[in-house]
């Protein structure tokens, strides 16, 4: 829906003798489709050459079975993408490579400051005009490779130039390198698979390919797998700051973050809401799909029936067909439709994972009223989103975030709800049940753990 926050990328990689790495990567990317729906790409190597196939669209749109005849080999990395710092289109589809294809790179995250990296490349005579953050990182690593360094040394030397959030999969003709920024803003895990290894933005994709989860990459860690096996090196001191919004919305409920089931945490969010927001509702209705666990927790704790009163079309994703303007205006109605027999005459507590611009919430409240709801109570299973993100989330500008410019009473009036509840920040931390200092909470608190450079001038503390 049009005012959802969106994750910019998901990455996946496979290394293992005897494995059809590209085909396995395809299924891993399919499981990570929620993290990027604009484009997808896979690079594969047989130890002698790297071949890449990529394009715009969903995973099922980008690849044909015949593509995998070219993508042969025991190594592969891939990425699903939303647009990053320099825009969208074929020009920026990953993995990033070059004509000599000595190294390819897939990136999840966003560099909040690129000047040191650009200055380095300018000094070395490398052109940077028009390059996005992922391409700049690729050029820096490639520079050291061309100078004769090993891939491990090249990454180690380039690492201090990367300021921001990044999980990287880097592949040469015979090695895969996985790297995570020292704060671990975005999730990144690896596992074992039939004698080989698999790397993924989320554990759910490791499960999908029948891999065995080993552990999360530590913040600041580099993991290298090649003909000599797997080696690990810490490139910088770990300062864990996982984006807490991964628990709220981005990650799939069947993933595990910091040893916590995402589903269980979201259900506890709903139970915390029940302590903070007691309503005389008849039924609890989730906004599918991400709010379902929180709605389950709220309904259980309140002793209310959970009803799936909003039906979701699961076949509307990215499309190359522009809908009729009259249909486009319907927006939310193309994805959600109320079930009148469930809603009519009821006091409805509708649970959503977050409220961003507020426009979707307003349309949902209107739909429920038109379906005959006696009252509509709007519940957010996250605290108010007041600050934009610069670490790999497609966030509106701060002035477009409704909680940054309106009070809760004003937001309620804007949406038309009879009552509006947000989960408190303290309630969110209780639900996650981990220390506050292991998280990046910037969207709620404005506390940015990594330098955001010139963006800081645009932030107003609420």
C-alpha cells in the first residue's frame, strides 16, 4: 500500500561443490521477495568465469528456466531490490559488476555518508559520476583487486571507507565474501547446506532451501568461503544496533532475529497493547498480513474474537501494466476489501503494524464504516513513526510522516477513527525482551547511531 515503509533490498548467496547454486539462490530470493520488488539479479561462477542475469520485476518475472543453463556453477549471489540512493530502472539492478567481471557485489542497506569513499576513488583516478553507493563500494574493492590484493585484503582495506548500513555479498571467480557493517543495522545470517554454505538477509530463506542455520554474522565481521573452506575475520569492533523496525514490520514472521522469533515478538506486541489500550470492541481485525501476529496477541489478551474482516488480494505486486486512473485512485481497495458479514453492526478494533503517512489508515477506516461498522478503533502495534531512516529503508521525508507533525488526537481526527491507540515505546521494548542499546530506534527516537551527514540538517526533533 502506498504509505508503507519499504525495505530496499534482500541478498542471498550459495557456495558448495556439487550444488546448483543459481537455482538455489532463485528460491532464496523468492523467499526474500518482501524485501525488494523492483528488480532481481543473480551472478554465478563455476570457478573460471562469472555470468550474470538480472532485470526489473518480481523474481518470477525476471528468470526463465533456460536462464539457469547459463548460470551454471557451484557459487552464486543474488539480490532483490527497491530503488536506492540514485533512483530506479535497469541501470541500477544488482549484482553490481564490470566488463571484466573479476568481482560482483550485492548490497542490502544504504551508505548515509559517501564523501570519504568518493574522495578516495577520485584520488585514485576512478570516475564516480552517476554511481550509487553500491557501485562506489564495488569500485573501491575492485581497485584493490586490480592492484593485486586478495579479495580478503581488498575488502579489509575498503571497509573503513563505508559509512552507513551495509550487508554485502561479494563474489570473485572462486570465493564468496560476506560482510556486515560494525553496527549490524540490517539482519544477515549464514547456514550450512549439503556440505556448502548459504548466506541470507533472513533466516526464513535459509529454511526455504533446507539449509541449517548456523548463526548471524557479527556486526563488523567478514566471512570468506572458497576452495580452502570457511574463514572468519573481525574487521571492526561490534557495536550491535539492529534496526528494531525489522521486528515491527520488515522481516517475515517465520524469521529469527537476535535469537527471537519475529512472530512471537509481534504477538507480544499485541499483548502489550492490550495492557495499554483497553477498548469495548466486539471483534479484532488485523490488516493483513504483517499485523496478524499482533492482532492475535491483542485478541487473546482482551478475550475478544479475532476475525479476518479484511480480505487481501495476494496477486497484486509490482506490475508492468498501469491500471486505469479511476482504479489507481482506489489504491487500498485494490488490495483490501472488507467482508461485510463480519464487519456490519460491530465495534471493530482494527490492528495495523504502523501508521506512516496516515492515508492508508484513513482509507481503511472509511472502508470499514462503509461496510457497516458501528465503531472503528484504530490500533498501531508500533510507536509513532516520527523520523526518516537513512540506513536502507525507503522512508518518506519527515514532513510526510504524520506523527512528526500531528498529535495523536489530530491523527485520530484525520483518519476518522473513533479511537486511536499506539503501542508505547516502552511496550515495544518489553515485547522484544532485549536491551534497548542493541537496537537502532531512529524511526521512533531520532537517535541515529551512524553519522547521517548532511541529512541531519533536515531533522526536527519532535
